[in-house]
């Protein structure tokens, strides 16, 4: 899979999420009596929000931006609250899971601020809704980032532990090889020293033995 291109599995999962969001929003509209009933534009926005999740692994930041934008426009349009908001939650979780804590905190914080701005505009316009919903909207956006950041930190710690284990094993293997080389070299040098001593002793009286010792040194 090329960088930034969603996999077929992610595309199918996003399509399934879109179907669930559309069905759930229909049920939500039946009980909420929103300012604006669901129409073709609402369906397109739901498809866009869920479709952005196809990029949640290939391009998490882009998926978060697409989900937040689609959800915000959906809310400003006066459509019923519903499962479309979960698309933004999933995108936030993926950003926090796949990026460092500082990076994900900045990105998700910005996304949450934009989402709160959309929600505040909607709440101010819909005076029949309690203002406490804004506090609830703000607080529940912290949950996906917190969970994703926790997963990211644990994953990073596990990778570091595996790296340390591999490095330790490599060091032990190098030490073992060095010890073997030392033993072999030490044995060879001892044999060379012994043969050289024999050659020196018999050089004049037994030149054939001296030659044999020198050949043994060369082989060693």
C-alpha cells in the first residue's frame, strides 16, 4: 500500500461506518425533532465524515480534519445529533495512537476547539437545548485522545523494550564471538610459541625437525 492511500479493508470499514451512521441518524431524528430534518445534504455529510475514516491509518491527520469539518457543517446545518459525532472520536483516537503525545495533543486540541466552536454556534441558535451540553461536548472529546495517547505511550515503551532486548542479545553474541576468537587465537599463539621453541632447540642438530616445526607454525 502506497503512503497516504487507504487499504481496501479500511475503505470497506468506512463504508460500513457510513451505513451505520446513516441508520443511527435516522433513529436519532425520529426522537429529537431537530430544526432541520435529514435530507440528501445530511446524507452526503455523513458519508463524508465516515469516509474520512478510510484514511485513519494511512493519513490520520487528514482523516481528523475531514471528520471534524463534515461534523461541524452537519451540526451547523441543524441536523439531529447522532452517531456522526463518533467519526470525529475515532479519528482523534487514531491521531493520538499514531503520533507522539505532544503532536497529537496539539492536533486534537485544535480539532476539539473547532468542534466546540461549531457546537457553541449550534447551541446559541437552538435556545431550547441546555448549555450544559457544551460542557459535555468538550469533556467527552478528551476521552478518545487520552485513550489513544495511552496506547501510543505503551506501544512506544514496548518497542523500546524490544530494541533494548535485541541490542542486549547482539552484545552478548559479540562477546561470545570475541571470547571464542580469543580462545582460538590464544591456542594458536601457544602452539606457535611451542613449535618455535622446538625449532630453535633442534635447528643445528636436527634440521629436518626444525623444518617440520616451522611448517607447523606456518599452518597454525
